[in-house]
C-alpha cells in the first residue's frame, strides 16, 4: 500500500462515512473492476471545489497542467480543428457560464491544498480496489469545467476512474472496452504506444452497446480502464472531479498490448490478451526485463525518460 493511501486511511477513521455513500461503495465493490456503475457522493459542498477555489487553483498550476478549448465540439472531433480563446485559465474558470469553453486541470493532486482530499477518497476505495487489482499506481486527479452544452468527444483513458459530478448536469455515454467492433486490438496496442491524441473515431452504430448515465450534482460514475465514452454537458455550467489510478492489473494489460504491438510490427499476429495466460505471463516478464535494462542504461548515462504512456 502506498504511503498516501495508508496515511489517508488512518486520517479518515474519524470521518462519519467518508465522501462516498456506503451503499455506493457496496455497488462499486460489486462492479469493480470491469463494469461501469453509478454511485452517490457527498463532495458537492466541499470548499476546494467551489468556483472561487478552482479559479485560484487554475492561477497557480503549471501551464502544462491546464488544457482548454471551445466546447462546441463534435463527438468524433478532429483534434487538429479545435479552437481556443486567448484568456488566462483563472479567467476562463470565473466566466465558464458564458465563455463557451471546456477546461481540464490536470494532476491537481500535486497541489498541496488538494493532496489530502485525493488521498482520503482513494483510501475509502482501497478496501475494494487493492484486493481486486493490486496497489494504486500513478494516482492522479483532474478537474473539469464545462460551459453549457459543451461536448467532450469520444475517447478512452488508461486509468480506473471515478467521475464525481460537483455542479451542473451532464450525460455520459459509455461503451464496453472489450468490444473489438468499437476498439480493435490494433487500436488498443497503438494507444499504449503513446503519441496520439486521445480523441477516437465514432460510429453511431456503437450506440447499440452504450450505457447512459444522467449525472447531476451528487452523482458519480465508475469508468473502467479504457472504456470509451463521450459526454454532453447540460444547460448550466458543469464542474466535475475525476479521481484516477492505475493498478497492477492495468499495468499488466498495458505491457501485453505494447508487446503485441511490437510483434505485429515484426509481421507476427499476436494472440489476443487473455487467450493464453501462460504466454501472456511470459510476454509481461520479457517486457519488464527489457524495460529494466533500458532504464538502467538511461540512468547510467544521465538520461531521463519523459513517460507519456505505459
């Protein structure tokens, strides 16, 4: 168990029931890690999640921790055709009701004011997540602000994720991660190589497999690793908090996809992940060994790797 989770679990012993409702935790335990599920939470009045606090946060985060654009996007938006306004991030937060924007503040867990909140939420989840998928890795938190009717295009993310709706309403349409008609093996493999924009092609035929979550303040949704989704904001400004973590299980899957990608480039058609457990284990072991050697070589010459993907 990481020190942050252990410390927060100790600190949360005196809390009433935590930030996630106990019945929601039971639903989460029944669904995790493979199924999406709607949850309920108690974060809506947290002082760190009010608009003035978020404007202050936007003003002190590093530039590369803030991304924003206009929010009138298509579900299958071309990332090269996304427009932005010229405004300071703090001003975008303050005027989110009228500026037509979408914004994400990334890795807010690195800000000292938010560290304890993220630790406490993850600590409440730990009795479910740690036995099922192993230790929390790359724990991160994101804050999303969206103007009325803004769209977050179709994409998938590499983490386990719980999206907490703090203010406003939105509709999330979520699709299975394991349907090759939606995301092919080649797409999974390319995703873990990094270097591509997160937005993905969308076919309306995918909607036959969609699960729809109507979210208002106090609602949350657990999104499994790489479950594709897109989001339509409601008629009022939206604030959402996303708590994410990777796991031993998601790390193993990512390594398999990277090995399979390499095999495919060599002209070998790899077996699907999960089809041959012993072969999968051998691939993971080889990948770990190669990465350990390459990491040692980089360190020996004083080079650091900027890790964009797994």
